């Protein structure tokens, strides 16, 4: 497994849990030493236990020496980062191609080289060309095997997937990768074998469609606020239609994370270059970017039109619960906009504050939700961690200087918040002013 980041580490640990022998290789010596010492660099439920169990069993190891690992491998997975390239937003494939060259230099015997990283259409063709050019006469196949892992539920997703996508140009490569997933046959996980380019596009199309659903319900939420409807009831009303489904229909501050922002942008660039622009996806990207700043304006409006000199408590910083990932999190744009408007920010997140501190300046990080609320003129809930779903509202009210709560995840009921004395603002539902006492 080339790359011991999120995808590589989760995939490697799960393959080892199936009984395969796995070596996770990474160029970062500090990361490898940390992994060998049992320290997991990311927060993912169940990952630490899975890694530890397979290290003890001798099936999972960590190394910086790719040249030593490749000759022993039947399959070599490329699981390196493909961030958005500065300037044009296209996927930066430099790490993928560098890995392909290093793998080629060490191949011995027939080997399947598998792209696990999310890559644009045609990347597998280029990996194939690089290996043939670097190592003429080598016996190998290049296969696309995109991942569909949700942060916060990655172990479950790997072991009980909706489907396994294998993109190959030859039967031998496809069969070897399918064999790696054989333990999942008991779960009846369908294995879809297709062309390599088709598999590459399938991953992008899946993420773009989910991003579209998120953006659609967010725009419906805006309409609900204007016409007096309730977006949660609308979402349920359309989500029960089996043609639509209820997942990804939860209104909020916009999508973030390591996948949707960069993948939708990369897909639009691929489509533009191919002369087949995806106008829907282009609009999704633009609307989502605008939404995050709009959420800051929503907080400012709830505070009477100004937050200058006010203290705002922020609950939740990561882009979603059960992860410490701050990449493209809505909180980044929201906090920055509130600070630009003159607000002082106090914040708490159960897992993300260390990562947040590296990208958010001037924030007072606190020990828990109640300390975050201490002296706050308004409280903003951005990430719906379970620990925020049943807060002691009386204790919260006693800690705050003001009574304004802006719930960007619709965790609480408006009638209850009003009854408890809060001026409550949520997404796509009627606001409830604090009762006069």
C-alpha cells in the first residue's frame, strides 16, 4: 500500500484483517515510526484497534522502503494524495506518477498495480505508459479500484460496501483484484468489473451526484425560509421516494472534507478539457462555496446585523462528526468571516481542535461545550457531534451572556428552544425569537 494516509491506512488495515499480508509504505519517516509505535495519525472509529490487532498478528507492517516491499507483492496499491492543483483546480497527479515510477523500478514477476487514489479519467493509461517506459518488458497490469469510504464510517464501508468497482483492461488483473476482496463475498457485495476509464469516472460521478444532493437540499432550505416551509419535512417527503432516497438530504452549511470539494472541481476541469462541460456540477461548486459565507451572514443577522466586539461560541469545527479532518470544513469560512466582521471566537470540537489550530488563528479553544458557551453573546452549532445533541440547555443558558443560538445542523427543536428562553435560528425552518420574560 503506497501511501499511509487516510485511504492507504484504512485499506491496508482492512485487507490485513481479511488475512492478507500488507505493508503500508510512506515517504514520511516520522509517520512510519509513529505507526510502528502504535500511534494513529488520524481519528477514525475502529481504526486504531484494527491496526493494532493486525500488527500483533504479523499481517500488517509499516516501512519507508518501497523498493524492498514491491518485489514481494502480488498487488501494489497507489493510495497517495491527489489534491486540487493550484491555479487551475485540476487534480495534482504528481504523487501518483512518482509512485508509478518507483514501483516500476522494483517490479519482479507479474504484479498488479492498482490505483486506489481518486484520479481523473485516463490516469491509469498514463500509469501504464510510465511503467512500460521505466521498465520495458515488465509483466504487470494496471487496474483502477476506487474507494468509497465515508470518513467516520470507513471501516464499516470497507467491510460492508455497497459495491466493489474494478476497472481493468485485462482479465488477469481484474481477477487478482477481485480475489483480494473474496472475503466479502459472504456479505454479497456486488463486484462490478468494467473498463479502467469507466471505473475512474464512476468515482467522480458518484461524489458529484452526492454533492449535488447536498447542494439541492440546501437551496430548498433557503426557499423554505422565504415561504414558511420546513425543509426537514420536505426532505422526508421526497426522500421516501425510492427513486430519490433519503441520504444526503440534510440541510446544513455546505459540504467539505477531502473528497467532495476537490473531486467536483477536478471533474469540472476534466469535462471542460474534454469539450463536454458539466454545467450542473459547475453550479454545485459555485453554490457550495457561496453557502459557507452565507452562513456567516446568517449568524451576523441573528445578532442584529453586527458581531463587532461580540463573543461567538462555535460548537464543532471538523467538516463532519467522527473525524478530525478540517479539510475544506465549512467552519473555516464561517469563522474567518465572523472574525473579519469583528467577532471574538471561542470554539470546541471533540477531536478536531489540534488540526483546527493549525489553520484557524485567533480562536480561543475550550475544554467542552459549556466552557465554549461561557460569556458568549451567541452560540453557533456547525458540526453535529453526538455529544452536542443533548446539551443541558439550562446550564448552557446560564453560561451564556446572550440568548442567541444558531443551529446550522437542525439538531434541536425550535419550540423547545423558544420555551427554554433562546432566540433560535436554524436552517430551512421558521426562526423562534426568545420569549419575553
